[in-house]
C-alpha cells in the first residue's frame, strides 16, 4: 500500500486519471513497472501494457514483463518489431531512429485497441542530452507521467519497495545495441551471444553487468563491488570458459567498472 495521504503519489495518480486511458510502453523495468502500478490505481481496466519484442531485447526481459503484467491483471500485448534497416549499422542517432520506428508502431497498435494516450517510463532525471530517443517521444506525443510529476529514480525505487513491487531493486538495463560500438553492423547472432553472456553472469549473482563486444573480444563491465566478487570467488576461469563457448575468443574484465557509454 502507498502511504496514505502521500501527495507525490496522489499527484501522479491524478495526472493519469486526467488522461482517461493509457497505453504504456512496458519493458518490465523499474520505471515502467512502477508506472504500470500507478496507472492501474488511476485508470483500472483502461490500461494497456505493450511490450516490444525485437532482436535487441533479451528473451528473459520479455518473460519478466509477461509475469508482471499477469500479476497486475492488465491487458498485455507483445509487439513484434523487426530490426529496422535504419539502425542495422548502429548509427550514432540509433536511439532516435529506433524510438521513432517502435513508437510509431506502438501508437498504431494502441489505436486499434481504442487507446488515445501513449505513456512511457521516462523519469525526471532522464535528460534529453543523455537520451536522444526522448526527441522522438516528444515528436510522437508520447507522455512521460513520471517526468511530468517529478519522480526521480530514487523516488521510484522507494515507492516500488513500499508497494512490494518485484522490480524495486532491479538493476538498470538497456537494449543490447548499446553493447556494440557505433557504426558497426548489428548481427542477430552477435546479439544472441551477448544476451547469453549477460544472462550467465546475472545467474552467477553479477546482476549489474554489460558485456561490450569488440569483434571477438567480450569486455565485461560491472560495479566495483562485483569486480571483487569475481576475483574473490575465483569465477574468472569459469566465466572465461563459458563466454568462449558462445564464440568469443577473448574475455576481459574492465577494471574501471560499469559506466554508461555508447
């Protein structure tokens, strides 16, 4: 339960109520799961969750989104989206092009089901300089209730914990295209081995992780505390052997730790 009389959450719910209906771009991540909770509180059955399934989205992310949607009892659509020709070479404006392609399709699906408002989980700390895809959202009239009502990432995790949401401590995640350097061709087989490598590491307890690819080299980025875990528990040989079985020739651990890039 949300704390009774909480003004911040009430403001968010009221914002959503004024929309009348909402089709949510639902990834199953921290932000969109919290927004789904608020949307159900505000709009009841006038909520539609739409999850994009594309080659650059890991299968386990889709599975988690499905489970959460069932938990909330909301209508849930999996939108199949192929790899757009515009981003096949991973251009520097990839995020803008991708958002334009995906949200145009998402809007069409929402309209088919009678939904006039598209919302997403952008929060107040997501700046347009760091998230070029936000330009596409603005152009397509996608609303960002969390941003509009001033919810920070810390707020979202706190409210998610209060509401016992399964994502309250879920690490931030980004699409697999971010693991490939700009202006390098995107190959589905490469995306799959990145997905397998990250899932293997997550299952080892290294939850916050990126496997960046440079030709046949896999460069692992994770938080400093988890770097220590890899060293202390002698996981290096195990990780190297597993990732090489996916087709990598070299496996490295980035000693600077995880940092948002690309």
